[in-house]
C-alpha cells in the first residue's frame, strides 16, 4: 500500500541485557521484556505516540547478523546528535570515507545524517530529510560541502 508507514523493525543482539541498557541510553522507552523469548521492545518517540517500535532479539553468536536502521529527527535535533551521544559515551563512526566532524549528506534523497554502532555492531543512524531537490550525482559529502554546492547552484 502506497500510504503504509514502517511501524516496527527488529535487530539481533548477543546479550539482551546489554542491549536494553544501550537503547535506554538513547532515551527509548522500554515497552516490554519477554524473558522467555529473550526479546525486548522499545517505543520510539515515546509511549503516548506509539508510532514506531524497535524489537531487540537475543541470538547466539553463530546466528547473529548485523543490521542497520535509522531514527528520523528534525534538522535542529540532528545538529545536537554529537553532544547527545557524547554525553552517553557513544561514539559517532565515520561513514562513506568522511569523518564525524559534521553530518554527511546523501545527495540522492537528500538527507543529512550521523552514524553510530550499538554494542553488537548494528549500524544506527540519526537522519533528517532536507528540503532541497535530490541530486543523485552529488554522492555523499559533508554538510558544509553540500551548502557550498547549493550556493553555486551545483548541488
């Protein structure tokens, strides 16, 4: 259906308790722990919104598979991500050959984002969709480079 929205995604973990602690550090609200199934569920956006849910499932190391997902934030919130994560002792990671000094921009969307890892190595992202027109040939650049290109009308 064209108007469907993603409601829930799941990641695997090799240690459920460690993952619960980590996702709580991101200010996600723990909705439910199913110890018999070794699973935990978090509300993304808070329990009153109930717009999106993250499930974390413990698996053996042999069955573990890394995954990726992104949290949507406003552009203003995106600019606060480095401080937000640093206060929680979570490090940003370089992406697409670019350092973490500023957000990276995916020209094809366009969006600005920061990447980081959970304790199991799942790649997480804070992302903000930008208002300008997509430019697929722009590739991935730092936000400041994108802003210079916009001024030159080349982005």
